[in-house]
C-alpha cells in the first residue's frame, strides 16, 4: 500500500538541523521520536554507494514515512555541472539528472522490500538548471519518464524553488511556477506528479511574504498542490547569512527557542495564511536549520518543537 501523502502529522526536515558528528546526530534523531511528526524529509542518495535502506530505516520510527529530497544532489553538482537538471536542454546533462532521481527511486524500492511495506511517501524533484540552460519542454519529458518508473508507492513532488527574476540575485534561479505547472500537464500524468511549495523559496523569489500564498493558490487551483514546506526566509542579514539566502531560518515567535530567528519573515500570521491557502489535502512539512551551528541537541529539538507548535496552533484543518 502507498503511504498517504496527506499525513495527519507534519514531516520534519531533520537532516537540515541535525548535528554533523555521528554520536550527536544519533542522539538528535532518537529525540525526534518525542515530537508530533509523521516522518522525515531526508536527502536522496548522492551516489550509488549511498543507497542504504537499512541506515534510512533506522531513522524512521514505526508508522513514520519519508519524503526524499533531491535538492542536495542538485546543488552539489551545480558548480561543476551547471547544465545538469531535469529541465536541461542538454540531453546528456538531463540524463545525469534522471540518474540522480533514479537513485531515490531505488532507495524507495529497497525500503519497501526490506520492510514489506512502502515507506517513502514522496520524492521531491526540482526544475534545474536555469531557464537559460533548460525549458519546460525538457522538464516535461523528464517527468513523463519518471512517472513510468516503479516508485514503490511514492508520488513525485516538484518542489518549486525561486525562479530566475531579472535584475535580482537568485538563490536557485530555476523555472517559474507557471512553467512547472505547464510541464506537469504536458507530461500527461498529473496523478503521479504534483507541486510542492516551499514557503522560504517562494518568499525569496518574490522578496515578499505574499508570494508563497500566491504560489499555493496557483498550484491548488491547478489541482496540483501536494505539499507545503514551512521553511523561513528573511530580508535581513542574520546568523543564517545574507538577506534572502536559502538557509532555512526558523520562524519568529515568542518561544525562547526562536529568539535567534526573530528577524524571520515567517511567523504565526504567515503560517496561518499559508495553511488556509493550501487547504486540507496538502502534506505539511517543517524544514529549518539552527544557529549557532554547534547548538546542543536539546536546543535543536526545542527549535523543532517550537515551530511544530506554531503549525499546530494555526492549522485550520
């Protein structure tokens, strides 16, 4: 049976806030069992040697699901292979990107085989490279190919990243949401492929807290909205970096755990507006990172708990 993409509990992008050292990371993931979450957003394998279903399974509590994101792989190759991406007009570069997604699909199959049930609810893909090197037509061909694969019950979620905007420094600079929606329709299998809206990345694109709501409504109107990922952004220079950097600053709020992220553009009002725009059928996920980078495990968990509490307090469903 396929995992239900509309989880009753949100997923947490634990990898974005986990400590780097192995012992502390193990302690951190064990502590997540006490949070009100339904699973984890996890990075897709970067190479064939990283397809380790047993290691992934150890991080998933009973009843949890995984959402595998390909964005770390996409960005990891960007400097040395700028044409690589599912939307690439270079067929060889597009083939390399398809191979990247194929590793995520293989991990989903191995998890299902080892555990006797599907554990991956979704595989997040992205419309790299930039529109100067890619197109909606190439993206559509890639999505049509992936939709025909055995994904062990997972849906394909095309996570929108900030599009290339004239005279604006991009963080990702991929295709527009309109082009992504058109590509899914051209691919011809909207049941298998949908849209994910990352709050922070949409805010970065529009330099506005209104852009994520606009994107959510557009994807929902197209009957393609599958996920809302609550990740912050800010127009200020903070410990997370330069203004409008894609660094997953947590939301602002009254909880002491959120004191460091007081400059975040994402707060209770923005969360509530996003949830209302998303409606009842989209998976919810929280993806934040922490500063300072050497933050103790207990403090990291406190940040996660504080953002999840905001989500629960404002959820209209």
